[in-house]
């Protein structure tokens, strides 16, 4: 069962990265209504995959792998959780913009630039999460 949850966790994480990259591609140039609808749909995939990463990850922490005591005494794991929360917070503004653009609101080029920058920051956050995951998997960051 542990292997299945590890697999689901990784698939959701890769889906999250792919959807964020797709958002960046869709944000190139002028954003017409069909593109705005695709952005909103792609952002729904971002949200669903992020929730899946979180839920499956927490199930792995509490019911599989090394147990909650190990993870909550590891600085790398705590950094992962903090970064995950920051990435989630950074995703709120783009989500609100995508929803308003989908409903036909005019796309301000300055807002689109801000959204692109936030998505770049989200991707950077995901890369750092991967770094902390590798550290954690090697037992680095244990708080005794």
C-alpha cells in the first residue's frame, strides 16, 4: 500500500508542475476569452493536484513510511510544509484573476505580468520543495 501512495504522491506532484508550466504557456501574448477559459481549467488542475499532493502526503506521514514523529522532527520536512503553504498562498491571486478573466473581465497587461511572476515563484517554490524532499529522504535535517 505504501508504494501505491508514493506513486500517487509523485504523479500528483508532476501533474502540479506540468499544470503550472501550462499556465505560463497560456499566459504568453494577449489573453482572449478562449485562452482565459483554458487558464481557469488548467488552474483547476493545479488546485486538484496540490490538494492531492497534500492529502496523500499527509496520509503517508501519518499511516505509512517512517511515522509522524520522524517527519515532525525533521527540519527539511517542516521547511517543505512551510514552502507548500507559501506556494498555496501565492496561487490565490492568479486563481482569482483566471476566474474573473473567464467571466469576461478585461485582462490588464500589468495584472497578467504579476500573475506570470507569481507562477514563476510557485515553480521556484516547488523546486525548493523537491530539494527539501531529497534532504528529508536522506535523514538530513533531523531535530533531536
